[in-house]
């Protein structure tokens, strides 16, 4: 089977997963900025990965904007993020709604992995964005569980990238016919 891994990665978390996945599947890996949708037509299986930024999977529009052309392929999308994976409502409701139309979900298999966010690596723009998000969330009178979580995540400083966790995606692709 002809497979490609495409990734967009600002701080390297998604790139690490893309490398692990491409290595395990012995397939091509390419950065999203070097790919056009038309380049993808020759592949049977297309794996796209991006970090989550304000709940948007970085660059996933490469897949969603070209969905009609690509929907007959095996489409796999993965995100890397800092929200704990146990917070299923976040991933299965908010993130899904923000990135995909309902009809896409039948055709796209989605995986979520833990990523990294290290304070020392963040750009000034991202540091400022997180600071103002925290301020907005802290000003809420009756914060929801999600808003409380976001306040804490603004101070996240860790690397939870985990090679083993990518096996679920790798095995899924290996079992495709
Ligand atoms: C400005 C900013 C916004 C972010 N927004 C989210 C978010 O909405 N949800 C989340 O779980 N993680 C969020 N993150 C964390 C990133 O998704 C995480 O660091 C990811 O692993 C980065 O992947 P990359 O290095 O491949 O770009 C955010 C990080 C930054 C700097």
C-alpha cells in the first residue's frame, strides 16, 4: 500500500510522531508546506498530523478543504496537544466540531496524542496569546470545567510525547486492506 505521512509542526512535537509513524510504516514523510492536494492523489493512505492551536489542528485544511477529492482514500488525521487524553469530551466534541464537518467523520479516522509545550521554546506571540487567554478565563465568574482546565494548561511546561502511544495509529494502518 502506498502511504504518506504529512505533518505541520511548530515546536517539533508533531514532527516527532510523524517520524515515528513513517519509520514504523516504512513510508514517505513530508512537511505540509511542501505538499499540494493534487500530489496526494497517487497515495492509497494519507496520514495528516498537526498540533492543536486554539482547538484547530494546525494545517488540517489540506485534508478538509480537499475532502471531496480525497475521500476515497484511507484518511487518517492525528493531533498532538497538551489537554489530557482522558478529557474525551474535549477531543470528541469540541475538537471534532471545530475541525470537521459531520459527513467527514465517516471517512476520516482520528487519533489524538500528547504533545509538548515548553515555556522556554514558545514564541513571544504564543506566550502573549496564552497570557491573555489565561486572563480572560480567570475573569469568568462561573467557569466551566473546560475553562478551569484551560487556565491550568496556560502554565503547562512539559514534554509528554510518547512513541509507544503512536502504535495504535500504526497498527490501524497496518491492518487496512
Ligand atoms: C498558542 C498555543 C495554543 C495552543 N492551543 C492548544 C489547544 O487549544 N489545546 C491543546 O490541547 N493544546 C494547545 N496547545 C498546545 C499544542 O497543541 C502542543 O504544544 C502541540 O504538541 C504542539 O505541536 P507542534 O510542536 O507539532 O506544533 C497550544 C499551544 C500554544 C503555544
